[in-house]
C-alpha cells in the first residue's frame, strides 16, 4: 500500500520554548487550534504519552487516539495514530521547531498517511483534511505565540453552577437533547443538528442575546453520558478568537445533581475595536462577554432545573 508524505512550514515570531509549550500540551489545543474540539492525555508522561483527540475534518467530527514521543531538548514531538479508522489506514508525523536566534522560529509539521484499500477518492479526502487542518493549525499556532504575555488580558475562564433536585439522567438528557431546546429555552430560536455518530454533535443554533440581537453559532459537541458535554464554537463572532465550553455533571447525593457550565474564551482586540459601538476598554469588553455568555448559560441551567424538578 502506498504512503503519502507531506510537509507544512511556518516561521513564527517566538522562541522555540514558547512554540514547543503549545505543541506539546494537547490540553491547550481546543483553545488554540480551531479544528480541535477536545484533546486529553489518556496515559503516559512528558516523554511518552497516549492521547485522544476529537476534531473537525471535512465538516465531520472525527476522533482518534495517538501515541506521542516528546523530545523537549530537541523541540520535537513525534506522533502516530494508535487506532486509525476508515478512511485512514495509517497516519503519523512530527512537529519540529528550529530557533533562529533573532526572536523567530521555524515550525515544520510533517505527515505521512495511507488510505484504506488505497482508494483514490478516500486518499483525496484525507489529503483535503490534512491540508486544511495543517494550514489552520500552523496559522493559529503563530497567533497563539504572538499573543505571548498579552494572552492573560485576553483570556477569560469562568463558570456558573446550579444544584438540581432530580435525576442525573434527566438533567444530562435535557442538555444533550438540543433538538428540543427551541421549545424549552426562550433564548434559543432555532437548532440544526447532525449526529452521524452518537455523542458527536454538529450543531447550528440561533440565539437571542439580552440586548435583543440574534446570533447564529456553529459548534461541535463531544458528549459523555451523564458526565460531560464538551463543545467548541467553530463559527465565532468578531469579538472572539476562540470559545470553548463544557457542561459538567456530578451527583453528590441521591436525587441531587450539580451542573456546572464552564467557558474559556480568547478575546479579539481588533474585532472589538471594529464594532460600531466598541466597549470603552478591554476590561469593559471582558465584562460584556462574560455577562452575555454567562446569562445564556444560567438561563439554560434554570430551564433544566424547571424541567427536571417538574418530573
């Protein structure tokens, strides 16, 4: 079976250590790389690890597990999918970072892959996904390292929680069954949902903000029954560079459910400045985003509480 090899390269305005930090820590990837919905270390350490990734590829949500060898002294990370799924028969590669001494570094992202049965159509499909995702990842890696210390001012990480008296299953089902949201949640006007694989949802939603404006969001969701619904907004408003969230479910006692809505956001200063009536300061923009996202989440939690406790 033939193997395809492809290389993508970018030069970024940062030292190798700063670049390697982003490349090596997969927990950061959903925040920095648009295709990645969720990523986690399943096992291992900072030299050898087993990870799982959920990502968008050709407008589909796909998940896979990879083995990674981390070489911090060489600023290199080698990877290979542990459990390829159709149409991928084999996939691997490496991230390599070379520092130039002038405050810049070159990042090389190599891939090799094979298609199941050497099918030309599937090979073309893989090639499109690798091309699109590699280009996007390198560009957003550049943006991440460019932000540097300024990221502290642009990053928002906040949560709201609510205690519900009722069934853990009913509570999870309310937040999982988004098809019913327009009938159950006043600020949700429309839902478009595709779920080709159970628990992996591609969702388009129209919502009304507290100021009366209507916004369309597109998100990918990774649902773990009665534990977590992780999501990523893949169509962003101009004020945001990234928006990830999750619904977390715990049951501290029988008949009691604790639900937490968490958001992680990176603001876009240029997008904020381009608004017709921009906030007076970055702090005001932070507050406005926190208030808007938090209000919708709290409203959804309140409706979940009404629904579950009524049952």
